[in-house]
């Protein structure tokens, strides 16, 4: 290996590492606030990329139907509660958010042919379609059992994951997609060539991380989420609804997932089941951070990215084995740091 | 939704018949089992080959699900990686029985499926021990994540190693033969599969009903208690992890010889997830739930794979959509799966555990001589950050006396109790039990030395009977392990353990509740149960954390009498208590704490007159 190749692999490592970092942050966030280990995070990556590709071919992505269906379920569940409480305003809000919004979106998509819109508008449409699925999933799958043990929540996550992979195959077929890059720019620094999409990935990831930092550090909602992560009952007593916290967290997680998918779709081919492995690598990173520390998780993500790109050069067949075995020494280190027997929930 | 369209296999048992007086006759478990065995035996004689094949798969899957019942349902450890262990069993036998150029040191194992089974189980046990020692100590959710990770790793290894045939797999695996009889037809291997499965199910059931089994059943929600009773919970976790892996490997071995061909696909993480679904759908805590769950999922999968592509107009594994939805609904609505619902259809007489009162008494510990200092705390300080919960505390307890540790709320009594019982480690100072420092030792080691305790917040296993809860206390007085338990070679010792537990229950006055669920007792009775459990360990020091809380006057008097009797036998007792009437009439000496420090020590009547104590309890209202 010469320097040239090392730099190339390093670039790859940073690009994928940036995506893993985003996913790791989302996973840590979701776990901290809701105790849900969010395995379907990866499906949001795949759904994002595949929905964007569908829009670019001029079709309404099938995720729109999923949004309509989930919205209808939520509308029935929450609408019934609102009716029982005779809360007219709440009913209107529930119907508008869960039925009105998806229908409006569907109308928009059929009114304007999405294939001819600028890329950034297509991305915005993708976000508008897929991201609301996050809080809806929370409402339907997790909220009824929000107090259950981590293990039960995890099994629900896995169930959702297999369900969404199945839906992904149904919606998008077995073919993979690769979307055109956001920009065709290429930059040369001496002998180093950097393409525009890599810069997009790294910049957007960095921006998103800074935005998340500001959100958690400066805004009242961010602080409330942090408070919920530390003490759920305490936050509830201070008037911050855990249901709202859950929905907000899942909104952020879905946003991060879909953005990641949109960003890497031009770099790598995305299939309906690609999300699982991508999401799991985010997990390896999050576990390196002990599912608790954001900076450690981000550092872990870069490590996973580098490990993946360099091992694909040296031992490409064993790439996945190497990445997933990395988790073992990390777990070992964490297990050696624990002494007393703890009660599990 | 939990009533699926599938007809679980054990359903067609004879319906309950009416006896003359019009009441339902109950079947004994033995009758039900016999009916099930007959059913299993005749099925291949009457059903067409297609159904036999289906039943073969159900048997294979149920064996893996059975391991998960033990691991997840009973032990509370979740694994998504069982399919990889199935793969280990399958690939080991595939390599050993087809390879023509085995290395010299392995050549002895080549060619014979039965030797390959032994080697496969051995390799699986080693891998499980390795993986388990890396991940089992971690808190709940890291294990399942770890299992996903190594499940994927092993899957990719199967697919990339040339010796394993890569993604195309390995063919030409010979059929199993028994005494020259080749099992190369579906209905022939059927019997082998179901014999394996039934042996696994029965040994698992035996294991759960034993000393080791009680330790395993305590893993879910009772680990702190079990450790305090001397159970090595890490060991118990490892045991069920290895057993589950071995069940999976045996299933893989059978699978390889049934298919005569292996490739990596059936050993991926998604199949591992399906195995977990089977265990949860069937009823994750029930041995027979594994068979029901495997049957339900397998039949449903078969049916959905026929129906869904036609409905949806596309081909693919769409059944997972239904499975996922079903799982979410089951976890929302019926977390115990379909077994409990099914079990209600066939009235089976509950089999009460029999107590053999004639069983020889267990050997007893040599008690220290009266007046010997048993427990001594020297200058114990415990800080939590800036908070000093215990400051320079010293106290001692002698054999044959009752010492009370009292103090207002927040005085640091519970923290002190934790230091004395080894649950927590002092920041400085030391705690000596029978002359040995116990700081930093596991609570099960301390239990071994003869200290036993109760908990301020009652810790018992609510679904287990009073008898079995108390028997956990006697854990260290038995030594029969997993294999004798699985094959019922432990019955003599088990009878002695249960007789001892029964004796202690009678002694504390709970004899009429012997077979009730512990969770059904009133709080006061549960506290008494904890004392019986502690006594079952034959301690020389009893630590009681607020034993009188929640007791009625009569019960308090009975408890007081019991403690006096124990004292007369030479037992040392330390109790933390709020109830002054109870304490003052009972104990020999009192230590009073306030703000983490000892403010008085002495005879009850002296302490009651001590101005510092009066100030702490009555004065100083701010």
C-alpha cells in the first residue's frame, strides 16, 4: 500500500465514519431518552435513499402509502381518546397531523411531477414523507409499552426491523439504487482528489452534529430531553411529557436516518435490506461509547469507518467479520469494569 | 390476534371427560405426556410425507427454541445469535463427514456422524464459553446486541471460508445410521429428531425443578437475592447459555444430515431472530411452549409463503411482515404467548412438590461459642461523592446476642447494613466477619462464611412457591450439579433440601402456606418468609433489615419469640429497625446512628435515657 491508496481509503473511512457517527448519535439519543434500542434506525436509512430514488424516477414512493396507513392508525387510536374526552381541539389536531398532512403530501406529489424538481427539493420531499414515520412508529409500537423492560422493547425493535425489511422489499423490490450525486464538483489538492459528494457527506454530518449540540445545550426542548434521559420520572413531574419526549426523539432519529440515507445513496448502492448492516455498524460505534457517551460514540464511528475501509483493502472477504468482531474487545473492556451484580429490570 | 390460524401441534389431546358427579376430571401431567408421546409416535404412520417433513422442521426449530426458553424465558438473557450455533453444529459435521483430507490430528473424527456430533457439541461448548465469558457479565441489553454482532460474524465466516464451501455450501453429507440402519428417509429421521427434542425438553424440565434450576429461575429479577444466598449467578447464566448453544448445535447436526447439504443461509441473524420469535410466541417461560411456538411459526410461515406472493403480486420473504406485526401485538397484548392459553384447554392437575419429612437432615455448620465476636466493623467510612453516609462507624456483634442498629430516617443505617453484608464496599475502614475481612468480597462468598440476611424491600420470586423460595436459601448446603439434576440423579439430596426448607417454614409459622405462590402472601408474611430463607442456609449470623415493618402485633410477638429462640441457640443477630417497642423489649444492645455517625451505644434502657438520642429523635425540629 502506498500513500496514495492510504489517503483514498482514509477518505472513504471518514465519509462512511461520518454516517456511522450520525447513526450512533441517534441510537444513543433514543436509548437514553426512551430505553429503546432502535434497531430499525437502519431501515430509515434505506427508506430515505430508496424513496429519493423513486422520486427521481417520477414515481410517488411507496413509503407514502406507509405514511398514510400509519397516520390512519394513529388517527384512530388518538382520535378515539380525544373523542372519549370530548376534546374537540385535540381531535382536530390529531386528524390534521395524522390524516391531513399525509393526504396533503400525496396531493402535492401528484400535482407536481417530482422527477423534474431540483435535487434539494426532492430531498426535502423525501424527508417530509419518511421522517414523520418515526414518531408514528413510536406511537404505535412503543408508547403502549413504554414502561416495559429494555429487553421487551428490544424484541419489539427487532420485530419492527424485520417488518420494515419485508415492507422495503415489497415497496422497492430487490434491485439496488444509486442516486446521482448532489454535485459533480471535484477538488484536487496536489495528488489528492476529493469528490463533491464526500464533502457533502462530511459537511452535512458536521453541521447536523453541531445543530444537535446546540439543540441539546441551548433550547428548552433539548434540555428537557436530556433531563428525561437522566430521570424520566423527574422530568415528568416537571411537566415534560414522556410521550412527547419519545415522539420528539424518534422524530430526530428518523431525521438523522433519512438524511444519512440520502447522503450516502450517491456513494454506495442501497438495497432494501442494506440499512440493517449500516445501522448495526452505527451500533458498534454506539456500544464503543457504552450507549451513553456522544463523543465516544462519534469517535467509535470514525474507528469503524476506517477499519471498514482499510480491511476492505486487505481482507475484503472478511470486512464484515472484522467490523463486527471489534465489538468483542469493547464489550470485554466494559465487562471488566463492572464488579457488582446488578438487578435487571 | 394471539389466536392464530395455525393449529399448534399438541392441541388434539383428548378432551376432558365428565365424571359421574358432573365435575371435570383432571389429567395428571404423566397422562398428558403419554398421550402426546403416542401422538408423536403414530403421526408418520398416518400422515403423508409432506407433513412429516414439516414436523421434522418443527422438531428441529423447537430444539433451538427450547434453548431460548431456558435462556430468555427463564433466565432473562436474550440471544439473537442462536442460528450461528446451529450453523456450528451443522458445519462441523459437514466438514468431518465429507472432507477427504482432514488433518492428521483430526482424522479419527472423520466419516462418522456420531463422532461429528460429539466434536460439534464440544466446539459449540467452547465457543459458547468464550462468547459467554465476554458478554454475559454485561447488563441485559448488551448481550442481545453482542449476539447480533457475533451472529453476523459467524454467518459471514461460514460464507467466506473456502473449507466450508463459501456461499454455495457443502453437499454430499451422508445420512445418520444407527446400528447399520440408515436414516435417509424423512419419516426415519423423524423419530431421531423427536427423540432428541423430547430428551431435551424432559431434561430441561427436570433441570428447572432442582437446586440448580431454582438458581437459574432466580436469574430473572432475583439476582441480588440469589447472590446473597450463595448462588453464583454468573455461573448459572453461563450454564443456560451453554445449554442453549448445545441444543442449537444438536439441531444443526440433525439438520445437516436430514438435508444432506448445508449453506450459510439458514444460519444468519434473521433466522436467529425467527428462533426468538418462536420462543416468545409459544410462551417464553414454558418448556412445552417452545414446541408450540416452533409449530405455530413454521406452519404459519409455510402458509404465508403460499398466500402472500399471490396476494401481493410479488415474490419475496413477505411473511416476515406478518411475523413482525404478530410479535408486536403479542408483546403488547399477551406477553406470555400462546402456551398458557392452550394449557387452559386441557385441565392438568398441578403437581404439588412432595416433601419427604423422613429425609435425613442436612449437616450443620459448627456454631461459634457464645460471646465470641462474630462481626466487627472498624472505623467504616462510606462516601458518595461529597456525601458522607457513614463516618467512622465501629460496632461489633457477638454470638448469642441481638444487636439493634437504630436511628432516624436518613441516618445511614441502610448504607451501614450494606457495608456489613458485603453489598457495598467501604471507602475506608474494614469489616471483619469471623476474623476475615469481607470488604470487596462477593456476597455469595460472605454467605458461604455463614452470614445470611433479609432485605428491607422484600426480594423473593413471586411466581415460585413458598417452599421453593426458602429452598434457595439452602443452596449452599447441596452440591449436585446440572447433569445429575437433568437426569434426576439428584433426588436424594433434593429431598433433604426440601425437607430442610419445609422445616424452616414450619419453624417460622408459615406451614399452612407451604405450597402457595410467594407473591400471594401478605407483606408481613413475605418478611417472615425471608427469615425462613435465611435460616435455611444454616447461618451463624443473621442480618435483618426492618423485619417488623408491616407486621401486626401478634406477628411481631411471634417474630420476637422466634428471634429469642435463635439467640438461645447461639445465633448472632443484627437488626436494623424503626419499631422501638419491638426493639427495646427484645435486643441485648443498641447502636444509635445519626447523620452517618454513631451517637450512642449500650443497653436498651441506657440508650433510651441518653440525651443525644433523645435530641436526635425528639428535639432539633428545624
